[in-house]
C-alpha cells in the first residue's frame, strides 16, 4: 500500500450503505481514509444527472457500487428497470466525474456481462465473444456499456477510470429477502426455515448442475480498495476467489452446515441461469497484487452464524 494514499482525499462511495459498500467503507477506514461520502438513495437518486454532478463535486475518487440488482427470479420480473437504472446511474456518474475533474473513477461491473457460453475459467479477453445468459442480459449489458463509456472518456477527456468484474458476493450482511436474494442467502434461509419448521423437504430452483464461484465480501472489499490505490490501466479486470462449485454441492454443504436433515427436491421447471461460472483471476494478482484469502467453508459458516443472530 502506498504510504498515506488516502490522506486528505475526499472519496465518494455510491451504494456505500449497502452490502458491498458498507464493507468497502470499512476497508477504506482501515487504510486511513477520513473523508468518505456515502449518498443514500432516498436522498440522492443517481439516475438524475443533476444529483450526480452535485454529489461528485470536490471528490478526488469515486467508487461506484450502487446498483439495482437481484437473483434470477428478480431479474426475470424486472428486466426493464434493471437495464435503465444501472445504465443511467453509471452514465450520469461518469459524466459528472468528467465535469468535476474527478481524479479516479472505480467502476464495479458484473460477471453477468460475460457471454452465456464462456470457456471456464472466464478470461477478460472473452468479455465480448457472445451474448450474456438471457435472464442476466439487461443487467449485464447495462454494466458492460459503462466500460465502453469509460474507455471513450479516457480517450477523449483523459478521465482515469478502472473497471472490475466480480463474481457473486456472499457474507455477513447479505440480502436474505427471497424477492432479491442470490443463491447463498436464499439457500441458507430455506434450510434454516425448514429446520425450524421441521419440514421434511426443501425445494430448490433448477437442476443443481450449474456451477458458480463465490467471493467473500471482505475479500471483495479489499480487492476494490486495492484497485483504487494501485490500478491505473483501463481494461476489464476479474476479481474473485478462483474456484467453482455446483449448485447441487453448494446446497448439500449449506444443508450440512445448517444441520437440516430433510431432503432436497430440485425444481427443474425453474431456470439454472448461466451453465458455468468461474473467473481467471491472474490479472488482478499481476496488476495490483490481489488474491482472495477466505476459505469458502469458513466464509459460509460466518454468513450462516450472522444470519442466525438476526433471526434468533
């Protein structure tokens, strides 16, 4: 870490009160940042350009984490708002950063931007080699458009941006509401509820054959802050834990950690989403020295323990 990199800098963290954002803010404090601004969506709608211009004023670094995001079910119901909200927030923030001469913009994209059939592990060079998985496409394409905008703004205006592509996050503080939750919190809630109600079976979406990679939230926050400090090239960079697990194995592991003894029933009428997901994270290691350190089982246990404390 550069000595005193954050000293005296005003840092804007959009989405800083959310799941990922709150951990990023914590990591920034840990590294000595003092002037951190976190706009709240109820007070500052980032889809409005005027709000973005106002909120980025005098900021040296903008870390853009705010987004409209959810799991497969949420994506199926809200494709229009997912596209519009994520595109407009990003477009307005990048333009506002240009207007206010922000020194660096950190844009956090999504693994959902990758083509549906991407060779595993996903390499950054494959990002444009096909259309995303259909349920993820509106969200993924909106986020990917921000990379194009950032590259255009660097070329024309010299705006310094970095663009990160993370996999699915998990950890304490995750969203457990079934309307928006991703697979790990959704499964934890299902098994905890079933155990308490002494139900004999739990129904899980899909076939269980799809694979995913999961990124512990504290590791993710560290990756984003390290990129803000050290990365100065505008090319997409994957950040993740570099492993792959099937949804079937994931469900069995969570079931065991929760202590649920009933059956798992797979509802194959529901979508699996993208067939396989796992990132090649070697570029993040090379460019800014990031490597995930949290063991998956340890991270899951911490997440389950946190959730049990909330519902006890």
